[in-house]
């Protein structure tokens, strides 16, 4: 990490970044945060990192674009998998955005590894493109390039002064904390520590609640606050398994790119052909769908520490990706062949 001599604080929604900085001895200890803050912090970084605000995940929607296509507003991941949203969706990749990585992991943990990837791969058939950054999803939806896309609420809320846009939380959105940590070589460590305490104070939390950040404070809002209900819904969701997220970070990133990002055009063609055939035959084709929604990594492997640790080895990871590419290609060819036999 270069050019940090004059940096005091790191503000981020990425526990992966903080884990990396902590492992490289870049962060100073911080051990007197209140329980309501520390309970939101992954255990492995609690000695250095503090949660000062929270966010949630959901769908940003361009309503005029929705009307032009005569589509209902999607509300959840399952809606994004419907064929009516073909060429209407946008999202980013976990390898380009830690925010998106947390969204994808939230889906995988809630639905399970197999069902989660099934939903991701089905939804991917409806993508316009993969945005290089998560905030780019919000910008592209605002411009009308896509109808809807999954984003973190603070990216969406900053755009909601545009009457054409709306945002709806996923019904089971995980909570995504905003963390602050002090750099070990901070030139103003005492002032940085006082600033964090200020953010956690009643006044600081009120400012975070009222400011145009699109985030929620970590302390409960008053019952009559219009945002209190959503804050409580987020707080009541089961926490993400951050130990698992950190353990399989490279696997999820590389598998997503191999399964979706690097073959999006071919994936969209296959889904277009499947949707067309199912519509013509007026029935689902589960056997062919299975060929397009399976992944070459078993659920047990996705949690196996020894195997996952091998992804730190670049040559191992690249070999896996080559094998996956062939696996996806063969499955897609077989799916297309079966569709052609139904003509």
C-alpha cells in the first residue's frame, strides 16, 4: 500500500480490504467501540475496525424504461431470473466490486450454493452488460441503458432526487456495515480516534442518520423516524458469514467471471434460445435449464478450507479457470444441441 503517509483513516464497506490491511500490519488497534457497533464487525477485524453506519441491498429501477418495455417492477432476485427481463438488467462483478461481492455472497448464503448459482446464472441471461464498477450500475440505470439492477442503497439513494428512479430493498437484504479504521502510521492518531468516537456519539449518529449519505446509523432510530422500520428490518436479518466470505473470496470472484463475465454474449444467446423454445412449446425444459445453471464446483468444495486455500496459488487458480471454461462450453453446446432437436 503506497503513499499513505498523510492518511489517517480508512472509510469503507469492504471487510475484505480491512482484512488485507490488518494482515499487513497497516491498521492501528481500536478496542473501545460500543457493543452495538462491534457486533456488526466481522470477528477477525474487530480489534482494528469499527462500524459507524449500515446499508442494505436492493434494486434500482428506471420507471420510464420499465414502462417502455411494459414490464412490472422486479422486487427480488427471483424476479430478475424471469424471461420478461431479457436485455433489461445490469450488475457488476465480484472481482471488480467488493460491494457486489457481498451482494452475491448474500444470495449464495441465503439460497445455498447450488440454488444461489442457479439464480445468478438464470439472471445473467437477462443482462445488458456487466458494469466495471458497482456505482456504474446505478449510473447506467439512470441513463436508461438498463431497466433495473442490484445495488447497495447508498448508491441508489444519492440518485433518488430523479423522479424517474426508484429503489426497493430485497425482502431479505443482508446488512452491510460501513467501517472506519485508523492507519497504524496515522500522523494524527489521537484526532482520528476522537473523530471515530464522535461518529459513534449520539450527535454523530444523528448526523449520519440525517445526512444525504443513504446510510443508516448503527444506533436505533426513534420509532417515529420514517426510516426506522427499514433500519430494523436490516438489523434483524441474520448476519453474513464473513469467515466463509473471506475464505472463498477468490473462488467466488473467479467462478463468477468464468461463468458469466467472460462468456456473457454466449450465455445470453443460450438463454434467448431456451426462452424462445419454452414459449413455443408452452412448457419448461428443466433438463436443458440444468445444463445452463450448474457450476463445476460442489457445495462441499465451496467450504473446504484446504482446497480453497489453493486459490492463493496463481497457477492453480488459472488451471481451475481453464477447466471451468471447457466445462461451461461443453454444457452450453449440449444445451443448444438439445434445443435444436426440439425444432
